[in-house]
C-alpha cells in the first residue's frame, strides 16, 4: 500500500510540474506592470496571473528545503 501511494504522489507531482511548466513566465517589466495594475484596480484576474506565473519559483524554493526530510509535494503545497 505504501508503495502505491508513493507512485500516486509521484504521478500527481509530475502532472503538477508539467502543468505549471506550460504557464508563461513574466518579464520583470510585465510583472511590475501587472503589480501596479493590481494595486490600482484590485483585479482578481491580474492577481491570478501574477500568482500562476510564479508557481515555478515556489517549486524551486521548496527544492532548497528537501534536506529537511519533508516531502517535496508538501513543501510546494505550503509555498502555494
């Protein structure tokens, strides 16, 4: 049972990585523009764009904590 749960978690995490890799990254200029737009208009779509464009960054930072005996998926979920 443990092994099958590990496979499910690995497959889920792989799917998540594949999904976030399809999201376009923002240039620093575009990120600044969107942040200013959000600050002025409180637009939910703009906030969503800013957050989703930075999900890979969350994964990268989570990877720096792997040595603390925590599952990568748990670290990413906490970061999100």
